[in-house]
C-alpha cells in the first residue's frame, strides 16, 4: 500500500515526554561524518533521544586499552542499554581484541539482525525482488574463540552450541517474523555432518516452529541454502542460523542486494541492544565528505523501532527511500544509468531531511505498527537434568609412530573395565580397520570404552592415563564419553 503525504502527516510522531537515553560512539575513519549525518536526520524527524557520547576504538586502543573500551563507556552502556555505534578501527598487530565481539559477548547480545533488501532499479542488483532478513546467533559456535595448539601439526577450535542459546535465537527469529508480518522462517545448518552441535540447532528449530502455526518454516543444509540464497534470494523471507554461517552469509546477502555500504545491523540482548552499519571505518575516505551514511541511518531506524518510536522510524525510512528513488546518491552507489545527482555525506543527509513527510512512489513504503518496540524473548527454562552415565573416554595422543605401534602400546594400558575400541586420525577411523591411503598427522584420538554392564568411574580414567604415560605415549587431552538418558553423547569415527 502506498502512503500519500496526508497519511504520513496524520501519522507524524507525537511528542514523548521523556527522551530515551542512547549511548553514541562516533567511531573512527568516516565514523564521525556518518554519525553526524545520521543524528541530524533523526533529530529533524522528531526522534526523541538523549545522546550520551563515548569514545571507543582506535584512540582507546592506542592509549593502552587492549579491548578498545574503558570503564566510563561501559557505565554509559549499562545506564542507557541502547548503543548506536559508528565503525571503529582495530589497530594492526597482535594484542588487540575485536571490540565488536567484546561488546556482543559482554552485554549478551545474542541476536544479530540484518535486513537485506534490494532497491531496484535505483540501486543496481541482479536480484530486484530480494527482501531477506538474516538472523544470526551472536555468542556461540566457533566464535566462542576457544582454540588450542595440541601437537606440532594440529590445532583445534571448539564449536560450542547450547540449548538455551538455540532457544533464544530461534524464538527471536519467529517473533521477528510475526512482528514484521513475514511469512516464513528458514533454518540453515550443517547437521548432516555435525550431528550434535548443528543437530541441536535444527532440533530446537523444529520444536519451536510448531508454536508458530501462522508462520511457515523449513530447513536447509547450509551449502545448498547458501547457493540458493545467492541464486534465487526471493525464495527466502527470514533465515536463522548459527554464528559462523550467519556472519558469512549476511555479508553475501548484503552484497547481492547491490551494496554492503547500505547494510545495517542490530545486535539484541535481554538487557542491551547495539545498532551499527555493517561496513568498516574506511580511513582512506575520512574527512572528505564522500561516505554514504545510509548503513548507519538504517541501523538508526532499527533503533527507533526498538525504543518504541516506530512512527519516527517510518518517517525517516520513507524519506530515505524517496531520496534513493529520486536518484540522489553518494559515490558508492552512483551510476549514470540509475542516478540523477552525485552528492557527499552532508548533502545526502540534507536531501533526506528535505523529504521528510514524503513517501516513495515506486519502492515499497515502509510501515511500522504504532505499538512496535523491541522484541522481548523469555529466558530459556532450564530442563531437568538427564540421567548421565560415564561409558568411556577419548584420549588424544601425540605421536609420529604408525598406528599399529600406537595401538599395541595402548593395549598394554587397558584394564578389565576399559578396552581400546578405536583410533581415529582427524576423525577418520584408522584402527582396528583402516585404509593405507588415509593421510595421518601426529594427532590421534584413542577411544576406550567400558565393558557392557560394568560401571567404572573417573578414578579409573586417571589410572588409565597413568598407564598410558608409563607406556611412553604423550597424551594431550581427554574427552569423557557419556550417555544421556541412554543416548550416546558422542560421535562415531568416520568409517566406524
């Protein structure tokens, strides 16, 4: 439905008695310029916010703070619970932590929301019908950042997926779809390979989907899902996925809409929320009035909905759409075919402000329910503990010997209750059966399992490790094997 000027005026924002406190970071590079442009537009549209500026990023890093954020900034975030952040620069070299990851994890911002919309024909794209929102889990998966070097040849990164983490992000995806009148939620995982971690994500998705009968749901393996997202994105509506896949595919999706520079991101938690453009700080463009503020402005629109000012959000969004439709473009999206005027950062902001109370004529009009506000996802309820039984142990060993020699020495360490049942190398079973073509590193997983009907305890595992040490083998880590309510809580070896 197209909104005319009168309808927009009738829905103009009402005065709000108390302004909403918002923490603002101008960032680095082009950050100060696009933040100024964004705040100018929001204020002109009637956004009722009380800005508290903090200094984070490069200056904080170079002052000796390896996290890029100081205590005063944290105090502001805890007080306002809303953060509008321009891009920051992380200095090159070791010792500097990612500020985005630090903020997301410290504040529990579990949901990353990236709307990816095409603006054809005004912004060039091969996919003019694309309108996809990607919702990415933000705290877990390989991004837990737990890594170890275990041998001369092998490194590991632990992939952690929790049921509460899955429940929060999946439920958020369905609530988002319902709030924004989306028709379908699709889940991407790789649970044909990672049957426990990605398998849990898929299982929770299926459990929660039945609670939303008004919204269609389906699941795809991430590789074919990614291929279809790149080829026919119009088949998707909302996509929810674990952290790593979501990080990669949200950038892919933003790019195929026509420009990563137009991409906006919301990071939502139960206590705080952060809103930002998805592009970097572009220090080579700083101070030249060339940067496109659209990504940060669209993040600001997400922020307005979150803080309960949806009418202002619609007013800004439609003015921005009208500006794009009128061909007033910054250099990053300017083309002779699709644009009428190339402008700088501040001129673009002025053009948007001039179009407040106007609506696009060709692009879909943005509309937000008057009662729209931040989605509140209930805390995950901890389930009663399963019946957990210790049934074995995987002992990881470093050795350059051949597998037969390793197995022979390990068998001397067996007890009456624990028997060597399998050795794998990089997940592939190489003993008692193996193929001569399989490449071996110096990193071996050696599985000892308890004998049927006989119970053993952790003290016996310690005794086993002592015997392995006495046999001259270098054990480097262990993983205890449990069943949960009778179901194995560990994977088989490939080929087992």
